[in-house]
C-alpha cells in the first residue's frame, strides 16, 4: 500500500493528510462521523462501548444472514444483510491499545472486515444499477485507513454515496481517497465539485487543502518509486 505505516516518513504524510482534512471540514468528514446524514456515526464511534451482549448479537446476526445467503444466493438483499452483519461483528475486535494507542483491529477483526468486503462485492454484482448508498458509506469505512486500507475501493464506494448525497463533505472525502489511490483525475473532478459546493467564503480554503493532499500523495508516490528503483537496481 502507498501508506505503509511501518515507515516513519509515511506515517508523517498520513498524519498531515488527515489533519488537513480535519481542519478543512472542522472534523466533519466521513472518518469523524459528522455531516454524513445517516446518523451512523464515525468510523471509530462504532467500536466504542463494546460488550459481550453486542458480540453475541452480532454473531447471531451473522448466522442468520449466512443462512439467508445459502437459501437465496441470488438475492442482493441477503448479501446486503451479510455484509452489514460482518461489519457489526468486527466491532468487538477493535482494540484501542494497538498501534501505539492509536487503535486498530486484531487479526480476527481484519478477517471480519475482509468477509464484509467479500459480501459487498457479491452484492454489487447482483445490484449493479442501484446499490445502497447507506451500505456504500459503511464500506468506505471498511476500506479506510483505519480498516482494510484500500483507498481505491473506498473511492468506488464513495462514488455511490456522492451519487445519492452530493454534498461538499462527501465529494471532499471522495477526492481524498481517490488521491490516496493515485486516481488523480477522479480526485481532481471530486475536488472541483467539493469546491463548487462549498460556501463562497470557504472555497479557497477547500481548494488549497485538497490541492495540498494531492501534492503530498504525489510526492510520497515519487519517493516510493525512487526507493523501489534503488532497491531493484541494487538487486
């Protein structure tokens, strides 16, 4: 992945990117759970106040959804339910003490997120024309830096979200993930849309912040490419 957090330099870039977006939207982007319009809360909010009852309920929901998938494998609603159940089952596997206190998923939680992704991809194949923007928003969480760290898949999910909810915050988040995935044209188009939807007094700030994110990603990609070239040349 572009942002491999094992590298000190890459950790710095990631912090700059997420701090910039936090300032840009006043903490209102998807990862912070404000302005999403769904009432679902932010990515890390769902992993608070975990308990045995929640885990038991999630396991029960998974079993029920899996049964429906077995009975109705061509029903997109069954796969929707299974994706959501897997997503909820990942909750107890989030450990706030991991990654130096920054939080993260245990291996079992990452497995649940991977299963969520599998169910989502199957759902998309069965419901390609009108996929749920609500589930798409959850999937952008799954694919985020705090989850599976698959920015291209996060951007794809957010395209569904912006199609249903074309807000400044949603387009800004789409631009972020598109840039992280090095999908620069998609990111530029989303960034331009975010700027156009921003209040006139904030448009310059939005434009500059998103441009800064793009620049940081390009620079990091160039450094990663250069490092890879050195290693390959040495080999």
